[in-house]
C-alpha cells in the first residue's frame, strides 16, 4: 500500500450523492462518498446489500440513468480527466476502453442470443475499429489468457452452453479486452461455487497485476476482501464508515459495524462458538435513523450517537473511521 | 441437435394433422344420419320409388353408398390426391375450386392488415418504449385501453358510414363485379385496393395497437435486462445496443404473436367480410354453414386447421433460429 501512494491516482471521487425519488419518499442511496484509487491498486468496497455500493460503482462509470437517479458530485476525476464535463458520446469512448465493469451474474449479464465470442469482439470493434477477423483473433487470444480451454470453439458458444465459472471468465475477458486503467468488479464471484470463486478471483488478481490495472472490488464477502484487496472502504447505509489498508482492518477494525461484519464470518476454527450476527437490519433508505445510521444496531451507542452524525476522522496512517467511540485493539474481542 | 429438433417438430405436426383430419371427417357425420335424405327432400309429386332412386343416385354421387369406414378411406384417398370432396351446391362444384377461388381475396385483406399492423406496430412500439413515460407512450397506452372496448366490426360500421356513405371516399360496399372483372392491370389492382381500403382500415387499427403494445412491453422488459447494462459498460453506441442487443431479444414475443395471428389469416375475418360483402373465405364459410353444405365446411375447416398447425410449426422453427437456447429438452 505504501508503494501505491507515489503512483498516479486513477480515480478521485469526492462527495458523491445519489438520490432516487419515489412515490414513498426520497431514497438516499449514496450520501457523500469519497473514493481514491491509485495505479495498480485493488480497492475493496464492502457493505451489505442496500448499502449503496453498486450504485456508487455505477455512478463512477456514469451508467446510472438520470432520471430516475439524481446525482451530485463535487469531483469525479478519472486518470486526470474530469468525467463530469464529458458528453455521453465521450463517456462511451472511455467505457470499455479505459474503464470496464464486471458484473455479478454472468448468466444474465451476457446476451443470451449472441455468441460469447461476438460479445467480446464488439469491444475491439468498437474501440479499435477492428475488422471481424482481427477482433476474433484478439478475442481467442484473450480467452486463452484468461484460462478458457479450447478458446476458438468456446468463442462460438452461446452463454447458456458454458458453465458458471466459464461465463464469469468471459466477463473478465470482456473487461480486460482493452487493458483498461480501471476495472470495477461488482460482486464478481457471488454467483459462483466457493471452489470456482477462488479460481476466478485468482485469475482476476493475476490479470489485474499482469495488465497493470487498478481494481475496484465491490463485495459483501469479507473473505474475498482479505484474499484480494490492498485497501478497504466499508460502506453502511450510503456512507463510508471505515477506510483502512486491508491488513490493519483485519487486525484491528475500528468501527463497530466492521467488527460485527467480521464476527459474522463463519470460521472453521470457531466451530463450537455460536454463529454471531449483527442485531437488527439495514435501515430503510427512505427512513434512516437520526444521528449515526448504525446506532440502533450498535452495542456501544450513546446519547450523542443518537443525535449527531459522526464525521470521518483520521485514525493513524491512511485510516479513517466514522464513529464517536472507535474500538481499538483488544476491545473488540477478536485480537 | 437442431436437425433432430426440426424432424421431431415436423413429425409431431403431421401427427396432429392426422388427428384433425379424422375428427374433421367424423364429427359432421355424428349429427346427420343420411345426408341424401336431408339435403334432397321429396320434390313435387315424386313417387316413393322415384324418391328412393333419387336418394340412391345422390348417395352414389357423393359417395355415401358405402359404409362409413369405407367412406373414411375414400376421403383419405381423395385427400392424398388433393381432392377435398364435392360441394352440395348446385352444379356440384369441387370444394377445392370454391376455396381456391375465394382464398386469394381473403388473403388480400388479411395479409395487408397483418403487414401494416406488424410494420407500423413494431415501429410505434419501439418509439413508445424509447420515449417511455412521455406523450408517445401515454398515447399508445390510452389507445390500447380504448381498443379493448372497440371491436373491429364497430370500427367498420363507423368507417363505412362516414368514409363510405357520408363522404364517399371509399366504397362502403364491395362492388359485386370486382372479382369477376379482375385483371392484372393497374386499373384492376387499384380497384381492389379502393374496395379493400375500408375493411383493411377497420382491422388494422387493432392490429397496429396490439403489435405496438407487445413490442413496447418486450423492448422495455429487455432494456431492463442485465446484459444491456453490460453492453453499455462496454461503451457500445446507443444505436448498437438498441438494434443488436435489445431489438433482437424483443423479437421473440413478437414472433410468437405473429405466429398466432398467421393462423387467423384465413378465417379470422368472417364478420368484417360480411359487413363489407367481401367475397372471401369468411363469407364462403357462412354460406356453407347456412346451406348445411358439409363437404365444403369440412374442406374449409381442414384448410384452417392445417394452416394453423403449419403456422405454429414455422413459429417454433423461427424460434430456434432466433433463440439459441431453444433446443430439444434443453433446460436453462
């Protein structure tokens, strides 16, 4: 993580706010999120479903439709370019070429009536203006690199003819096609079996290192974070609650929510212990609690937490936490 | 895999057709004991013996003098030769000739209605889907609500009253010499077009709106699919996404409804033909019905069901071409 700091910054996001107006009220999906991603770095964005992590990642690529979404952002800089100033046409030039996205469910994320090869060809044809033959050659090479056996034959297969892991690899190949500067992977392994998950993650990490790409890994799975990420942002109810290098986060989580998330990961060594979970549920995005959004579920909550929203405060090098009573080593019962 | 699917579908269709032929033969015979007696009641001062002779001659002429089973075999033999039987009409015309004489005129109406409905409807549907929630979309929604309550014969009455009688733009009633005087000249074709205008207009409103509604819903459903987001994330142009990804997937339900309506091309406009006195299959069927001309009814029914089976077969086969997921026993 220290070496990443001297590198150029790939993504700089400041104060992103996304709101969806509905008949029942405003859904405040994202409330002032800051993100920094540096060259060759893998950053994880962690949170439960409904915490706004997918919306954040789509807002970065400017893929959210507006309307319905209302989007405000102070800074959205990608590789030194101000994305907020670009037209949709200019964004299209960047998408798929300089920043790409990998989605969760490869079955629904691939067009069912088009061969997978053709869907990858499209990227080359769009961004490099390749001929059909040239694009297909690159596609086959790409599929081979990503670990698909018999790539030439597989390119002519339709998505439903491939296995789940294979389909996910196709999405990887698609994202890495133009060697983009940034890849956003939105729950890339959630739909897969655990064994396949490990393989796909390994491929993803390997490709990322090999291509010199930065990676924003959006996930709810802390074990994926531990094995893959360099730095972690923890998101809760539309806000970043903790930001830390991965090692520090796992040795000493500061936010009670992070602690709860970690305690909820089942471990083989804890077989006798009861499975723990965070009490309560994620607040409704329309009707969020006063003060700190986490206080109704927090065992350490005080009167102040009920009234006031804490700020993200620095806690040591490269760490920030949004809590009045951050936990330190030894107090959380983990280390 | 695909070839075996095609063969399977064709065999299945043939089987259904065989069942239809059999039912088509036996059902009319359940209600009528001796057609000769029914259709040739005694006339004038015919003696009993004379009447028996007439009946016997009639039976022989139409092939009723043998057992039902034998009649069935004869019917099948006739079908194999393309002979649908002989009508009870005066002059004993062949059923086949009656049908081939009327069928083109029905197709003039139904095919043009379908083509206009399909082309204009799909176009409207795509526009409404793209402009979702704006006035184009609202217009379609309201129009389709109104159409549910407006049957085509009602539209036909209004059109024939205003455009036909009041303003005399198009003939309100098909002129009786149109068919007999038809020739492949500019004159003849434009005459048919003028006469067909009102019936086609009456039917096309509903056709356009139902295709538009179907297309709109299909396009919107596909637009919300994940793979469209993937396509956008690849940086594809909006037009590429719309035509290569969305429209192709939206075609599947459209093809289905097209296949359904193809079967209605022959017999689906009995009422409209009647309103405008259009000499097509619908009027022929009504005539056959009114005169108890059951060889003719059987012939028309057979053609209808055969055509329906064929349309469903073609729809299924087109599906295989459009959607690679459709194969024998393949589950997602």
